[in-house]
């Protein structure tokens, strides 16, 4: 990893979702990543809010690093005009490469894949395998039920209360950007 640039890994949907605010949040985040001089690390697709975050970062002159598994190149419309474009053999390698090349994790609205990515990095954090911050962009309460589930897991004795401390949730992109600025190494 290039240690001179702060890299933000964004996990998010390859669909737009029903609320236009999801795409607006992705677009705003991409612009902020570029304007701060950070690098976007993401799943290399050019569809859904995944494509929105990448296009907005690129349009604002940002550095982009995309990672896609070979079997999703057509389905997710691989965006090959990125600063760096890597094709992996499988999903697990994709997540690993994205994680290893980032300093912070941001999870935007998404589906099963985004949940898989979120829970994997959360589990790694719980096990002490990393100390990277994990942020949720909770656009219009999208992640409220996930946060309720995590509280339920803790209440039912399947995790320590510390599990909640590994996640920070933000309802808007500006608050998320402030949190990213606060964790960026100087």
C-alpha cells in the first residue's frame, strides 16, 4: 500500500436502491474523497451506487483503486479506466485486496454483498486483527435495523458491548467526512 495517501475503502451496492438519496450520498462521498486528496478503494463496478461513488471521485480528479473478481466483470460492468484496476479470482480475494489497501472502511447502503463485507471487517476488528475505523453512512436510516441487530446480538450474550465501539454511524456525508478527517494519519 502507498503509505503516503489516505485510502478509503467503500463497500456499497451495485444497485441504486429505491431512495435517490443513496446515490446522492455516494456521489457526495466520491467528491469529498477526491477533494481531500484521498484515494477511493472500491469494488470496481460502474453500476449502482458503486459506480456513482467512483465516477464522482474521478470527475473531481480523485485517485481510484478498483478490485473486481473475474466472475463479476460483466455483471458489475467493470470500470477499467481507474487509477488502478485489479481482477481477482474470487470474492474473498477481492475483499482482502480492498481491505489491505485501505486505511478506513465506509459502508454505504447495499445488499447481501455489502453486509458480507461489513461483517467480515467487523469480525476481523473484534478478533483484534486490525484497528481500522469502520463507518456506516446511514442515509435516511438505511442501517437502523443493522444497528438494532448488533444491539440484539450483544443483549443476547453473543458479543461483548465492545462490538458497538468498532462501528460509527453517520446520517450525512459531511459528518462522515469529518470523522474520516479525524482518523487520517498526519
